[in-house]
């Protein structure tokens, strides 16, 4: 009988050394290291509200490239995490093993999350050194821990979303469609959804009511993993007006971590071999 740690390690190795990761590694390197190299150029000027005047502000801006690459990588690594095993019959074998369903769920989550989180965090650490050497300033230890910690968390949230989609889908195609649809909603269409909410709330979206728009956007972003990720990273930027309390950020982080995990655990418990 394999323990949940052995199952996690076995699943991690299977995904970490898969052909998908051979494609994902170069993409992650290009996005994460390329962003760090380019944004740390002292002569760069960006049309943004946050000036690149510190090492951490560069890290903050470069986090957008993690959302474009690493989170999408989670989708492609995890989209068949459950549906493929169900089709092949491997899931029936796993469910019939003398191991609790909670431990089985944990092993699934860790193996899929770790396959993308370890490369992403490793490349992010290299990116920090690139920024430090080129910008001649390093972020503080607290800033680094928050950056790496929430980078790991946002990848965990997408892993949970994708595994939930895979558990509900009848085949691998529909699982990929559900996961990719969620990624597109949070990454590409969230601003449009925020604009719709603003219109329904009577908040102008043409820039004439910046304060109300910023307040609404900060509240709506709590319901998005991408938005919460950036809100958490913003807490270390001195010149940014924090429109959410620390309590609301902590609560949103706990909800995004616990609720999907609980739903996935219940879903796995309900499956019959």
C-alpha cells in the first residue's frame, strides 16, 4: 500500500518529467526571466501608474507574466488529472486502494501543483537575482517571501479549479474547455466583467469617477484569483492606495484555498470505483 506522500511523489514525477513540461519549461523561462531582464533596464519607461523605482515594483509588474504563463501551464498540466484516469480505469484502481479519500485528494493536488510551482518559484528566484544585479537593488526578505508565497498560492488556486473541472467533465476535451474557460475569464475577461458590475452599480467606467471605480475594482478583484494575487502583492508597494483591509485579503485568501479544496475532496469522496 502506498502512502499519500508516496502517491504525491509518484504523481509529481509522472507530470514533472512529462512531454508537457518539456514545452512549459522554455515558455516559463522566456516569460519570467525575460520579464525580469527587460523590466530591470534602468532606461525603460512604462505607461503605468506604478513607476519602476524599486526592485519590488519590478517584481510586481513582472507578476503579470506569471499570470500569462504559469497559470496557463497549470491548466495544461492538470486538465486531464482526473478525467484521463477515469477513462483509462486507473481511477477505479486508485479509489479501491486502502487509503482515505482525503489523502488521495491531497496527493492529487500536490502532484499537479508541484509540477508547475517548483519550476515557477525556481525561475522567480533567478529573476530576483537578475533584477538585483541589473537594477543594483534587491527586494527585502519580506517582499520576496510574500511574492513567492502568493505566486505559489495562485498556482494552487488554479490547480484546484482545474482538478474540479476535470472531476466534473465527462471527457478530457470538456475538462480542458472548462479549465481554459475559467483561465480566460479571470485573465482576459475580468476587466469586462468588472465594467459590467460597475455599470449595474451606477459607477462610471469612462474615467470620470476614478475613486468609485477604483473602490469597486478592488472589491470585485477579491472574487478573482488573479485579482487577489495582485491585491496581495500591492500591500508591499508604498505609493499605492490600499483599498482593501488586511482582514478582507486574509479572508479571501482562506476562502480561495479552503473552499475549492473542500469541494474537490467531497467530489472525490462521492466517486465510486
